């Protein structure tokens, strides 16, 4: 369970699954670098970009690309070109959008308004920045014939599933046809995240240092068997302090009280610099998990854990104790991570 690697961390999938079920809190639409700047809010909140895609971009080649039709692009076209076409197509249709650059000549397209919700037929899920009005929520429920928006039928938690019914609502207006048409013309997909092993190692080293500081404190406050962690360049592993699965909520709360899971002064300085438009260095926070598959820093294994059953439900509840202090801190800032 990755509690966080500062503002440069990656959020575990389990937080995403729980958060989607508490719809309407998309906090980070249009983040400048969502692959590197996703803060964990809590086990019941979600912070996501304005467009969270579950599909993967195809491999890009060097061959010359021939448009498939006038004003359209092949799926093999460079992702940046497809993003530009998708953006301009929707803007021409009167849908408020924004486009931001991404590494490797790629780009992210997101909806530039708050009151947005939907899913397109390719499996992409779309949110506005800060949730939905009651009017839009009612319209979405009617469109999907769902008692509550955010069901498994609409969302592809693990990735790649095609929705049964495409629908996108922006400011109370059904713009599904515009999205489907522009996707068909552009073949827009979410950028591929290419991991630089050196950058990954540096990021993990920051997480490991913060985690080991917390582990040292924990050993002095009732958990003498807690071991230190080691950083690697493995993109699928977060250096994670492992607590025993038998730990009680009472002992865990005592540890969290005695050993803070973040440095408020450093966080305050980071967020203040960010508000001024500066790009401060990331503030690393400890990654705290449990000695069990899917909870031990192995990000690939997280997707296979059912947090609603058995011991995983108990660990999920314990994780909330770990995440809550930083979640409360973010809420004190207005929910901005």
C-alpha cells in the first residue's frame, strides 16, 4: 500500500476503486504531470485527472502516417497529433476542453469544467474537476438507468473494459455524440508512461528514506520488529514498511499518533510554492503497508485483492487509519493535493 511518495508519488489502484464508488470528488483535473503528481487522499476519496483512461496507446512507429479519412488520423499516428485533433474537434463542437503537454511529445486532453461525468465506448472514464450538480447527477442516473452513478457496470476498475452504454454529460448537456465522433476521428488515447529507471530509483530512494525514518520511530514505539526498506528501480514496487497483519487498530492508531506520516511544515512549504506557480521539489512521505500479498508494495498484486472480503477487508480498514491524517490535511487545504 503506497501511502505516498510525496507529490511525485503514484497512487495505488485500491484507492482508485474505493474512491470511484464515492463519486464526485475528482480533485486534480488537468494536473501538469498526473503520472508523477497523484496524492493519496484516503481509502474513500479519489484524486484523478479530468480524463482517466483505461485503454493503452498503441506502439508508435516511425512510418509515415496516412489519414484514414479527410480530417482524421490513423490509430498509429503519434499520440501528440491524435491528442491535438481530439482537442480541436471537441473545441469546435463547443465542448470546453484543455490540452497539456506530456513527456515524449505526448499530450493529455481533459474537460475544462467542473460539472462533468461520463464514459465513452472505448472504456475511458471522464470527470469534471470538483464533482456534479444535483441536476447533472440526476441526468446521469437517468442515462445509465442506475440508482447511483459509479457502478461496476459503468466503470472499468481494472482497465480496458468497454462500457455497456456510452454517455458524457458536460454542464448538464449530453455531449456523447461529440465525444464519440471526435474519438473516432482522432483515435485519442491516454499517453503512455515511459519509466526512466534512474528517475524511478531516485523517487524510490526518497520514499525509502521517509519510510525508514518512520520505521525507526515505530520500533521505538511498540513495534520493535519493523524492518527497514530498500529502494530499487522497479516501477512496480514501492519501498514499503511492512506492518504485521495481526496488528490491532488500537496499536496502529498509537503508532500513527507517535510517528506522524507526513511533515506538515514541509507540506505547507510545498503547497505554498505550488500556489505561487513555482515547481518545488517533491516532499516524500512514508509508504506503510502490511506483510501480505497486495499490501506489501507490489503494485501489480494490488489489482487482484478484493478489499470487500475476508482479511483484506480488515486490512483495508486498517489502511484507512494510516491514510486519514494526510487526508484530513489535504481537506484542510481545500482538497488540493
